[in-house]
């Protein structure tokens, strides 16, 4: 995780500098399929160019099968010849890089004294975000809420031994959020689970679960009340249901996004302006994040002499 956080920071800064390029992701929901398929290509220019793409299926029923809901591969191709270079497990990459990007946002935007964390969700992303948040802030207390108290309790028991602070399961999102310095929403919710009236002044929110326009974790009032930061403006404008709702209801203007993370990383954007300000990082996930993370893994594997090689 610490390594991935730095890789994500560099890739987002590189995107801002024009070293990386990507289109908006393509999503295809086949009419008779129980899931969707997405294509997320990216290209890095410069002395060591690379083509890459994440090909992903999102299958809602997978958790009941004991599988991650996201299945697919990140493909890397040589930037000069186009020859395939590697295929990396997309679920593993997505799990780590998503939380690492939230850690970049938290490092940039959360108050320096932030120590109280609320986790909404009890799946893979909740686990990874617990790890990631502890990398960038000295987390002392965690409250976890999920669809069921039993689910939250099971998560807490599975991570308690490795967490040095206090971590508890609570029955509602409101209980988890009240008084929290940092809030992470990592759910598959289709309707908002986080309400503006529960959020304390000075809170930083990482909203990461709703990556499709059919899903929504936070209400429009929260979007309107917060200083909004994104990984890419184009993504939030086209894919975020909460942003679109706030815009359609006249709660925000088209200029509501304060900055992309890449702008903050290169000194071209404005960060937190006051201790009591609510900051919101609305994560949609970018192809450059997946490709940069996969490239880092492949380079480390090559240096260590591990991995399976196949003729092409």
C-alpha cells in the first residue's frame, strides 16, 4: 500500500502534466446479462511509452459466490511495438489502487489532526481503505457500519488483531459518521446511505463505491455542502449520479468541482481552506491508475525474477 500510494500520486500528477492520456471509460450493459463490461485504456508517452487497458466485468451476484464483484485483467503493451507485455489480475489491482488514491486525497485534504475514521461498508474496499488511511493519518478510532450489524461485526473481528487502535461495529451509518474526521463510503448502494446532517464540520469524505450512474452513496446535499475534489472532471460529470442530481436540482453550478487531485499534486489547484470545511473526494477510478499500478507490479516482478512467462 505505501508503494502504491506514491505510484498513484505520480500517475495523477503525470496525467495533469500531459504525460498520460486516456478517454472516458466505455461501459456496455448487455440487455440479457447479469452484469456489465467496461474498457479503460490509457497511454503513457515519453522515453518509456506504454499502452495499457483494464478490461473489467462487474457482476453484482459475485459476493454471494465468494468472489469479488469486479473481475478482469489489466493488459500492458509495449509503447513502441504494441507487443503484449503482461496481464495482471484486475481485482487485485483495483482493490489496492482505489484505496491508494483515496489515501492521496486524504493526505492532501484531511485535517492534519484527523484520527477518527468511519468506514461505511465491510467488503474488500473497506479492508483496503482501513490500511490506506492508516498510512497517511494516525488513525486511533474506527467505527464500521454495513448493511447488517452482523456484517460489520464480522469485518471488525477479521481486522481487529492487526489494527493498533480502537475499532467497533455499529448498527447505523449515522452512528459511524457522527464526530468522524474521515469518512469512507465503500458500498454497492443504489440510493444514498450518507446524509449531510450527520457530517461534522471539518470532515473529509472519500466516496468510492458508486462507480456507475445507477448507484449513489451520498446525497446531493452533501455534494453541495462540500468542497468537491475529483480524480477527473470528465468522469464525475458523466458518471456520478450524486453530482448529476445536485446539478439538476440547482444545488450546485457546473463549476462546483474545486480541483482534480492532479492539480493539487502539481501546485495548480486550491486545497482545504479552513479547518471546519467539509472536503469530498468523489472517486470514479481512472485507467491511468490501473495501468500505472499494473506497470509498477510488473516492473517489480521482473526485477525479482517472479511471474509466469508465456510465448506470444
